C-alpha cells in the first residue's frame, strides 16, 4: 500500500483504490510520520491506524488525548514493525471532537497528530 502524506484528514485514494483518512506529523526532532485509517474519515467506531515512517521502529508509546476536555482514552496497542509501518489497534475515541494521537519515541522525542473525530 502506498502511504500518502497530507496536512489534514481528506478523502485520499490509495493504490488499492480505497478511500483513506491520512494525517502527517513532524516530531520535535524532525522525524516525519503518516497516520492512516482505511475509512474515509475518523469516527468513534475507528479501531485501528497504520503509523508509517523510516523511524517507526523507535516508537515507544502511543496515546489518545482530548485537549479540550483534559482527558485521554484507554491504552493503544502498538504492533510490530512491518513494511515500514506499525499497526495501532485498540483505538477507543470515547466521543466526537478534536483529539491528539500522541507518539513517544525511545530516544525521548515526541510528536502528535491532530485528528477530528466525527
């Protein structure tokens, strides 16, 4: 699957022809990542993402945070590295609104994706 970088969620067509919601992020240290789900938008029913980059092996932890309400959600499961990506599962957006998908790395670096959940 081809990973497409975008600044915000939009309906993008992947190599398979399916629509996907795709986001991009640059960490504090300059690492670039993409976050993609197979659906054309992110909803409370979204259960998984693919997190992709050359540096994806250094991902230590991923958590969901809703800054407007000052709370997060249950722990995200980070899968093994496969083809430059890690599958993120056990995604649990507890409500609609603006969320952050926060990524922490083994070297202390971090970054976040801004995701609007419909």
